[in-house]
C-alpha cells in the first residue's frame, strides 16, 4: 500500500533557528514528490521534486529528494514567525493519484 | 484568473439534511478532486474526476456523490448528513496530459468548513 510518513509530527523553534522536516514514503509508481505549506486555509505549493539529489531552493526554503532511500527533506533556515504552519508532503503515483502525509506542524516563537 | 473557487466557506447542517458543496476552476484543468481534512489527519480523497463525464471513488466515498458535467465544475453532494462528515473539505485541480506524463501540481480551493450537528 502506498504511504507517506512525515516526521516530526510537530516542532517548536525560536526565530532564527534552522529546521529540517522529513518525509519518507513507499509508493508503487513514483512520479513526483510535492511539498505544501498550509496555514489556516488551503495548502499552497512549495516544491515539486522528481529527480534524486537535485536541490530545489526558494529563499530560505530548500528541499531534496533521495529516491534510493525513499525520503525527502524540507529545510527552512533563519526561521521567522511567518513560517509557522503545517507542512504537507505528497507523493504522486500514476497520473491522478496524490498521497498525502499527515503533516508536520511547525511553530516559530518570536 | 480566480483559480479554484469553493462555496460555501462555512455551513452548519442538521443530521439527515443534504447539501452540495460547489467547486469551479478556470484554469482548464482536466483533473479535479475532493478531499476532506480532519484535525491532525492528512488529506483523504473522497472522489476525483479525470475529465467531464468521468468520476471515480477515492479512499472515503461513502455518504457523498459527485458529478462532472463540464470541465470547470465539480460539485460534491452530501446526502443524509452525519456527524462523521464534520470536516474541512477541499476541492483541487491539476492538469495532466495522460498516462506516463506524470502528475502536475495540485491547486487547492480555499476550503469549506462543514459542521453536522
């Protein structure tokens, strides 16, 4: 059965800290891995990863995929209170199927 | 370009009532989805559609129905509402050119919070 496991479930840090969020997976027909940020509304897209070892970067956020060990990490450096959110990892399998993890709840304290 | 629009944003239903959550997208996406999100849980797929006239069940379809008469619209119908259907519902869409092309980025609507009392 396809599944996505995210860790930790929740995390509390102080502004300026660096955090690493993990996403491990089992999927029969891997197409891509996506990261989303969800504040008190709809998830918003961060990254799509399809190839191992190629880092995607956007400002203080970066992500990388390891297709051999079946995981991805999302790094946030110099965290800010605006980074407080739930971060969702999703796998795409085939052309239509998206499998979501339960998310990591990040709280950044001022 | 409004993206994915859901209505209503909030609704309270009594047990046994029925209602329809509306979803429309203006991105000409062929794939559309309905998810529910319960507290502390991931997104669970209720129904999806790969194009007008084609729908299929996801992980948790019981108690729901959908239709897709146009590319733009994908309403979700709740029949005989139950407290277990209290949740936040998200409509989403994506574009794919077919098998082997890989899935594209999923774009979400703002969500509809439903409470069944």
